[in-house]
């Protein structure tokens, strides 16, 4: 044997080819056998769905051939003669015969081509989103090959082969090279049809130059689609990834024609690289021999095949390691069960056992009836061999299995399911030999380690590696022996592993659908109860099965309760099979009612045993009349099941696709349970870790929201072996459904570093809008990342702003006071008073965790605020919202940055109010001036305004001190009266105190707009508009309550409790007290200026306890849109007098003022 091994080592280098051309998806081999050879693709597989009627056979095949040849020409032109289509294998339904389809003359059997391995899948139904057009599922990132291309068969029935060819070529480039859409999408706020360009104009969001858009709608409207016509763009050449339907467009964007800052999906995912840059980085374009410029119009050739009749060899280890406890007994029963119920009809199965040598126990035989299934399933010997496990010859068993496959059905294809104990090992030479043997035979190895004896298993083994390289998966069942017995959980684990291994062979469409499974421990209660859901997509044949250790553990009462609360006594419906340790109840026909079913079983199992309940449905079949089938598949981004946890650039990602018919199923709860195998340090089993997978399109890893693919990165793994089970819980057609799947073993070969090196996830949904009713209040919103990817809480944000979209280079500033991050996946909002008008600015975010790990830069949004009108206008409640334009920039390594930006202020609304107050005060002044003329001087310095430059406010306001001179100068004797100007000036001093920021520089409204104020702002996600919150709004009292001797203590820059208040509730003149003011702040953000109506006393201050109580009861003053933190310069306070129609309370207030001035 050693000589053979050495001879086999010579071609071992060919292993690299195998590693480079095979991927694993959901345990099913996806042969990536497509190669680009001499500028032409070979090995493309197209599969046609079985549901398509045979009457359409000839028409669909003719359309397919014409479309593929047209696609070959388009691909060649777009890639500058680097690539074209030469060889295509088409897998057609077995019902399609040459009699109905003359094109099928000479049809042969497929080797390993199937629906699951196809690059292009032709479906019976149209996609709900794309219709008849082809589309590509891309679960991986930029530069990675997609999952598959789906296209409805209706496309090939249209006599438009040129257009069809362009569409197929467009999708093929996406699928093969991992490039994405280069044009905006109607209704997509992140990739809109139009975007705001650097000069402030609206441009077409696509890769292409000098585009003439004939659209007549408003470009800022997300529903306004572009209208790029051939007539208006006769010489348009780029880009084929944006406008494949135009005859003149044949080229791909390269560095010369690409704008990496337009907000296309390709720019976001590929960090601004052009399509040509991505193509050139692929292996196809690294080989210069492909660029020979040959004519390719007639090279595409099609070969038609029928699906291969699947052949399986069960290869079973029967060394004496199986002779302990109930291991061999469970083995025999599990094989019988999977033969009888799980393997689809028509499959051919043989059985081989091995110890130091191998033996054929049953030759490969088609499973066509129950008797044959029983015979094959019972062919294992009653007792295992006495040969020791150290003499085990795994290579001998594999060689015998390959020989058996060759004798039955040819020299290529087939599957081996190897069941062996965890002690099985192969040396490096044996490993290389087996890999080459399997590759040459085109056989997939699926591994079940039963039992795993090691209590602290190490990751990886040569046999597991062989299985993954061949395209299979590995499943592990830990040893759970108790003295001379074994737990029934070992038996059920082996049943589940065989079920999943067969599913990887047959494809999940042909396997019974598992809708419920549960363990009910023994010794706890008399009855075990549970429930399961039956949905309309299932067949009308439901199997309710109970698996036990001993039949005496199941009581006599087994009850099922239908969704209509009809209790079914199954006494006469039970089928007991002691050869499988199973009691089965079958529901069929009218008994199967969609909805929630419940069950109750007498559980008499011992405390160390239990019962397992499993509910399955027969596989989908068009003859059952089901509306659609729910398909679920799962996979990871590590096809060989090996994860290096120290490499944070390639963390483990788990994916699950959920589809119903031709469309994705959205809104599903997908939970992955990750369990480390073996025992913990304290001798107990490891607890599973629940991870909820999401379909949010936030990239890394979920690529597109709503595509039916749910995914998540899994950080902080430790060294060891892990099993993964996935539970899918959702609704379709108003019915709930649940599915269970299991992935292969994942080996983590190194633990996550003790020092945190995992950054927060990237923010990709940053968006902006103008708050309705405000001319320049900009609202930003985004989804909070976590501290480690999207888990936990990040430490802080770093917000950049600049007039160049490349915020990772020079020419930007930082925005201070950005709110702190919230829990991951929480929607955050923040408002900024924007004072730079008629200029396009760009804003982006970094996220930083507590250890300084920084995320890549977020998508970048544009902010453009037109100059406000010169005349005062009443703002509309539903003013137009500026659509946020997102553009992607290249990922950069974030660093520690201090957010310090000086910003200016222009207060539009406050200015309008101030003008009105000044007019009123002028009238009052004139009236009083005619009675008692006074000479009062005042200053009114205008606040600084933001013009885009950094400014520094040099004014400092010192505390004012009391002096006798000032009192003599400013105050009259008790027998004299005050003038209105003096009174109002004194009143205005207190107004300034009330409007100053807190001494700590904070404000109730400046941290984050996540705060809500009363029901209105809470439901509308923005501060109230003037139309809702006028100062004389009915929510405020018409008159003050009676005066009181004591008044509430002010809270924000108002006089302290030790200061003097006059009898009418107004603060004493400012000359008798000091100001409490904060230093100036150069910031976009706001101070809190919640002003009450002027007729109610000083702004923002309730002078009367009764009104303060009213506020505390829930009537809160309306929040004012955020304004920058600047010091307000002294200005006179003008009392807000009313006209003759004022209410009695207002007149009374005026009288009170007169009384004060006449004292």
C-alpha cells in the first residue's frame, strides 16, 4: 500500500486546482468548474426547473440558445475580447424527451451537474421584484463570485434575443466577478436615480459621462426615474453595467470614465473602484493568454443532459469501538430508518463495512419499494467486528466504495457517507491519496463522526479536511454513554446527521421537510406537551414520530389537537417499529389542517433518558397542488469549515436563504444556535450561543436588504469544534411556518486575541433631511453599530464635514457634540442648525470602540441648503424634504480624532419674532415718551453668523457688581416712578439670563434628537413646527393664577433662590445681581431656548407656581429647533403688548405693569 501511496503523491500538486474550483454551500457541492480558457468560458451549467411544462420545451430551449450566444458577444465586447462563452451544459427535466423536444436528440446523463450546482437557474415562476428579467444573488462582497443567476422561463419565449443576451451578459459579469449595479434605483434613498453634484445641480446617478436625461419629473423626488434614451444619447458608450438595454452602450467603466463618489451601489460595496479595476484583480484576467481578440459569435455550444440518478454508498466503521454500550445498536437502527423514510425514491444505495479491510454488505440497488428499502437497511451485521480500532483502514473502505460506484453506473460521480468513530485518523500521505482518488472519480465524501469519544476535542482532522475538499460536510455526535447504556440523544443525533447528509446529496427539495423537533427529558413530568405549525406549502402527508430508548418509556396516551381544537386520539393510528425505536402517527388528506397543532404524550422515561419528538412532511411535489414550496438553505463563508479566529479580516459569517416559490421571504426570524462540542472545564456541556441573523443590507456580511438571505458575523470564538443548527420562523400567505436545518462542523483553530482588535461595524445607512417647517435644521439618522461588529455599544462617533466628498483626505473638519452611540441596531437621530447656504457639503461618520478600534468611513451624504427667502413667509408644515444622497468612499483605518469645529449662527425664526417685538416696543416707547421723555441708551450687538469659516467670539461677559453709584444712577427714589424704557430694559436683562446656555455648556435639546417632547414630536421624529407650537397656542393658560409669595426656582441661567423678586413676579433689575453665563461655544449644535409666551412673563421661566404645575402635569413648552451655542449680546427686552382685541388676562397684565411704574 505504501508504494501506491508514493506513486499517488506525484500529482499531488493538482490539489491546488481542486481547492481553487470547489466551494461548499449548505453542505451541497457547488462545483465552480467554470474556467476561462483561451478567452472563453467552459463548464457553465444551466438548470431548468422541473415545474416547467414539457409543452414549452422546444420554445424555451431555442430561446435559451439564442440568448446565450447573444450574451457571449456582449461579454466579449464589454471585456475587450478577454472573455466569451464557449461550453454550456443544460440540465433539463426528465420529463423532457426528444419526442417533444427535437433539440434533445443525443441527450445524455449528467455527471455531477444539478439544480443545486447550476450557475444559471431557469424558473417556472417570475420573481416578484424582477419579473422575467434575470437577477443575481450575491451573498458575498466585492470581487467574490455570486451564488447563482435566476431567470424566469418567460424571457426565452420572447423574440428579443439581442436584448435577452445583454441582460444575461450584464448578470453574468455581476455573478462571475462580484460587481454591482452602477445606476440608481427608483425609491432607494441610498442609491437614488439622481444625486446632488458638487456644483449643486442634480445629475443622473450612474457611471457615465455627459448623460442627457429626458425625465420631466423633479430630480429630487425619489420616484423620479431617469430617462436615458438612445435618441438623446447617440454616442453614449458607458456603462454597460448601468444601461445594458441601450444598443450603443458596450463598454465598462474604467479609471478614466469612473466617478467613485456618485452614490451607486457598486461604489458603496467596492469602495469606489471601477468595474474594470475589479475585473482585472480576478484570476481570469491575470492570465494574459486569454487576451487574443478572437471572434466569438459562433463559439457558444450547448450540451443537454438529464439529472444524474443519485448513487450513495454507506461506508460504516465496524471495529470493536462500536461494540461498547448501545453504539452499534443505534447504528443499525439509524441506517434502517434513513433507508425506509428519508432517502428519496429512485436513489440507488449500497453498504460497505470496514475494519482492517473492507466488505460489501449490499450492492448498489435502486430504492423503488418498501421491501427493497427494508432489505438494504437491514444489511448491516448484527454485531460489529472484534478488530481493534488501531487496525482500522479507512483508505481500504473508501477504495472499495469507489469500486462499487464504478461498477454501477460509470466511472464518474456519486456520494460516500462515511460513519466512523472520532479516533479515526489518516497521516498526510493517506490524506493526499484519498483526495486525489475522490477528485478523479468525481465523488463527494460526507463524514459522520460517531461517536466523538474525546471529551475535549481539538479542532480539525485529516478526514474532515478530505470531506470538505471533496464538497461534503462533517457532522459529529458526542459520546453520551451511561455505564452499559447510551442516552437516546446519541441515537437521535445520529438520525439527524444521516438526515442532513442525505439532504446534501439529494438536495433539500427531495427530502422530507422537518417542521418540528424537541427533546422531552424523562423523570420530570407525567405528560410531555408541545406544539408545531403546519403551513399550506407542505404536502398533505404529515408524520408525527416519537423516538425512545425503550418502548416502555412511552405511555398509552398520545394525543394530537388540531388548530380547530379537535382532539385526536391516536390509539388506532400509531405505527410502532421496534427496529427503529420509533412510534409514528401519520396524518393525511383532510386531516392536515394548516395552523397550530398541539400534542400531549405520556412520558415515562427515566431521568437519564427522554423522548424526542419529530414532525416531518413529505417533500414538495407539483402534483400535491401546493401554492409554493418554502426552501431553506444555510452555509458559511468558510467552505472548508476552518476558521482562524485571530484573523479578524475573515471572521466567521453564517448565512441562511429563505425563499417561497421564486421570491424571497422577508421578515423571518432566523436563529443560529452555535454549540461548542465536548465538555467545559467544570465537566458540564457547553451552553449554546444564540445568534439572530438579519437581512438588513448593511454589508459585512448582509449584502442586500430583502433578498431573503439572513446573515451575521460571529466574533469572539474560542478554539474547538462547533456545531450549528438553524431555526427559521416566519410567515407566508398569512400562515406561520418553522423549519430546522443543520450545518456541518466548524473548526476554530485559534482563539480570538485577548486584546480587543474587533472594530465596530460600518455605518452604511447615514441619511439626512430638512426638518419640516425649518429652513436650515438638518436631521441626520443612522443605525447604531456595535462595539464588536454589530454587537454591544460603540464608544463614540467621529463626524466629518467638508466640501470634498473624499473625507479621508484633506479639506474636512470635525463636527463636535455628536451624540454618543446607542445599543447596536438602534436607530439614532441628530439635528444640526446648518448655516452654510448654496454650497454642497459632505458628511460622514466613523465609529470607535473603547479600545480605539475604528470602523471604516460610513456612506457619505450631501447637505445642500438653499438661501432662505428675503421676505418672511409662514413655513409649511409639510415643506419639501431634501433627499439624502449617499456616496461611498474607500475604507480607511480610523484613528483617534478630536472633534473640534467652530461654527457660526444665523437665527431666522428668532429674528422674525424679534422684529415683531421691536415694532410693538417702539409703539409703547412712543406712547410713554410723550408723557415722560427719557434718555435711555442701549446696545444691540448682532450675533455671529456661520458662513462656513471658523470664527472666534472675542466678547467676554463678566459678572456685574453692585455699587451705590450705579444704584443712584439707574434707580429712582421710592417716591418717583420708573419710565417704561427703564422697566423694559431691566426686564430684558433677565431675558438674557434666561436664554444663556447652561454653565456646563449642555442643553436639554442638543445631545440627540432621540429625545421626544410630548406626543407630537415622539410620533413625527422631529421637533414641533411653528404651525403647531405658536406662543399663543391654546395649550398655554389664558391668564396667570393668583400671585404667590414664593416662586419656583429657575433652572437655566435664571436668578438664584437668594436673589430678590418683586411682588409681581418679575426679577429684580439686573444691576442688583450677577449674570450666570457660559463661555462661547463654536458648534453646530443647539442650546435649549424653550420660550413661553411673552404675556406670561420672562421667556422660559414660569413666574407662577400654578403655571409651573401645569407644565409638570404634561403640558411642556414646545421644543425649539436646535441653535448654536453662542453668547447672546445684551439687548433690550421688549414686552409683548397686544392689540385691542387682546384677552382680559392680557389687559390685566398691562394694568399690573402700569401699577409698577406709577409707584
